[in-house]
C-alpha cells in the first residue's frame, strides 16, 4: 500500500503574507549590505555615541529610504493584484517568499530602468 501525500494550497491571506515577507527581504537585503560595507556611524569627539534611532534615521537618509519605501509600496500593490487576479497558489511559505523576492527584484529593475 502506497502512501500519497496531498498538497494543500495556502490560503489567500497566507500567500499574501509570505509573498510580502519575500518582498521585505528583497528590499532590506541591499540596505543591509550597503550598511555592512560602510563604516559604522562614528561619534564626534566628546559626544555620546548615536542612539539606535539616530543610526536608523541616518541609514534611512544615507541610502535613500524613501526610494525603497516607494518600491516596496509599488511591489506590494502589484503583488496583491497579481495574487488575486491570477489566482496564484503556493503550497509552502518558502515558495511564496521566493516569488515575493523575485517579484520585488523585477519591479525594482523596471522602476530603475535597468
């Protein structure tokens, strides 16, 4: 007797959540890499070191956070429309997240004209 496993597609909400997680990973990864490549924020002499909030705000301004936010919003809107209109179905969170990463990368390239 053979055992067959039946794959059940994730719900629309789960699919959107994991797709969104993939988009977030794709947006956050380049910023993290740029941050790691640069020297950390250095405190001026005789001043206390910057707080975490100051570091985040400085990184946001230094690396064009508004540009990434606009890309994120565009990618999420289009992803919701695609998942809904095309009825995309995923069976694992990994597959939905990878699709989100791929989708954001495509939107980013189209947005930047590459």
